């Protein structure tokens, strides 16, 4: 390939696109401000949060072991070493990407790019100065940033997700504004480290959009781990005082409408980074919420410019960005390709984990799509019993006419490691019997996928439901 392309943004979408383009023989320039590729995901998102969640899971498991007759002393948290561990994980992975970039002969440029025209970028270099570079095609992969609440007072005590991952200290009390996956994951980390965590969510359920039967086991467990979860509640005022951040709440059955917290974490979603300098000098257009308009090949209204990842629309997930990057590169290479997944897996790395893919029951109800649902309770799973984690559930969303698998949902430990079987089933148009006839190893949690398929026909070995009629 003689194509000379630029990828703007070094996250999972950007570096995946750059590396794939290089593998296809293109001349590739990857532009990002960081020392190495990695983006939000590796530097201040997916990777550091999962490293800390691993530590939180260990602490929680040690506490849980009391129920089995194994008791540990209270853990001593060396915050500096914990922070060093988290940073070492980030450095190892981003450094590895730097090496892969060199091995593929990708021209990695540190700086911030803006448009001169559709084919030319002006890069403000990290070390100073500017450089103009021209390309045949440009892939935008600039990612997203934490959304903030208007009118929030400037304070070191008020954090977004990036600041929370810095682990500057372990506050005695923490208010998490927003009951989405980011707030719940970080709340899980701080609660395990000893912080009293309170969550405020303005909607009637945490993890809005996820099926309620998957969320319920997590909600019950978090009610024990967190100080409080206040639903249908919003923060109407925040003020910094000598003791912390004083908040005024508005919601039903509030014991104390005004409370003070040592720190506050705002986790109310993310905004796409589409305020790119000079974008108005191209034909690129934006749609609602600032996302860039693209077609199924992730080509924008400007035919030589592509957009992938968080700036190209929901869901804002790293693995979605990576696949979009590959599609964009294949389109530039002239291949017949489109981004039309039937199932994009979502995982919430709380304890228990929640994972789902394909059509959810909630979505089916909202769109009046006829479905049947099969559930398998983990209380009937031998492996779940050995782990003393029987609160989980595995469910299938099924087309009642064809018995095709439309979606899979799992709540329980390691749900994220099992969801890919559901993704494959949806993508391959598998039917229920394809799952029930697939022999799964015993005793494992993955067996619950086989058994939930068997349960659809009331022939699951480990649960009994009397036939009606």
C-alpha cells in the first residue's frame, strides 16, 4: 500500500488503527500528546481502574473468608506502594505499545493536531514548535473526557475519574455523584480501602439501561459495602467548608438533606473530544451531543477523513473503538467492509461483575420486540456454591419464533470473562439448542450458559420447574 495516513489520538481505537494500517503496508503517522500510545483507557481509565479493582477484590475476599473459618487481620494499606503498583501496570503496557509502534515503523509524533484543510494537519509539538503534515487520509480518534456538572466550585476536594485514580489519599467519606459504571467501580475501590462511600443517583436505578434482574444482586451487595445509595436524588448545591464539601440534596425520604463529605467524585458520564481546532475547515459534521457524523465505514462527510471510538457515538467502549479502527483502515485500503456488529459486550467490573451483549430485556420492552427470557440462578451452580457466591444469575433473551439467541446477560464473579460466548452466539445467529448442546466443563461458572439454554426447554439438570397444563 502506498497510502500515507495519519491517526489523531493514541487510544485503543487510534493505536489499533495505526498498527493495522502499518501491517497492511501503509505509511502511518500516529499523533498524540502522551509519551507513548495508550489514551485514556491505558493512562487514566480501563487499565488503572482494573488494577485497583483487583486489589479491592482481594481485600473483599479476605474479609469474606471469615464465613469459611479463615480469618485475616485488618489489611495495612501502604498507599504509596499501591499507587506505584497501579503506575507500574500503566507504564508497562504503554511502554509496550511504544515498542510495538517502533517495530511497525509507525511515525509517532507527540503533539496536538489541528486541521489546516482536509488533508493537512498542523501539529503543535509537545517539545515546542509547530509542524505541518499532509496525508492521503486522516483517522480521528481523539476520545472523550469526563463530563462535569455546571456550577461546580473549584476545589481539590471535588474529583473527576482521572483525579480519583491518582489516589492522592484515602478520604474518610466520599460522595459519588452518578450511579453509572465509572462511579460504582471507583466507589468499590475506595470502599475496600476504608472510605465510607455514599452514592447519589437521580434516576430510580443504578446502572440505568442494564436489566434490573442483573443489577439487583449488585445493588444488594453494594448496600452492605457502601454507607448509602440514594436513588431518585440529586445534588442541588455544593459548597466547600473547612471540613469538606457541604452538599444539599433533593430526593425522597432523606434522613439529612444537607451532608458534608471529605471528598466528592463526579461521575455523570463522558463528553466526546470533538472540539478539534480547524475542524470547520473540513466538511466534517457533528450530530447530537457533539459526536461526529459517520457512515458504516466510519467515513465522515469529508470523504478523506474518518472518525472512530468515543467521538463516533455510543457506546463509549475501548473494544468498540478498536474494531471501528480496523474497519476504517480496511475502508481506506479499498476493502468491502462495514461496522455492523450485532453484539457489543458491556462489562461493569464491580463485585459482582455485570456483563451483557446483544438485545437486553429492557431494550426489547422499550421497542416492543417480542422475546422470551430464560434465567438460571447461580444458587443452582455447583461452582458458584464452592465460591460462596450464589447471588448471581445468567439469562438469555430469545426470539420466540426462531429460538435464536438475541442477547445474553450475566451477573456474578468473572461475568466479563464469560460474556464473549454470548457475543459469538449472537453474531453467528446461534439458536438455544446450539448452547445447550455445547458441552461445558464441570464444575465451572460457564456451565450456567449451557444450563440457562436447557432451562428454556425446562430440561436443566440442576433446576426443576413443573410443566404447566
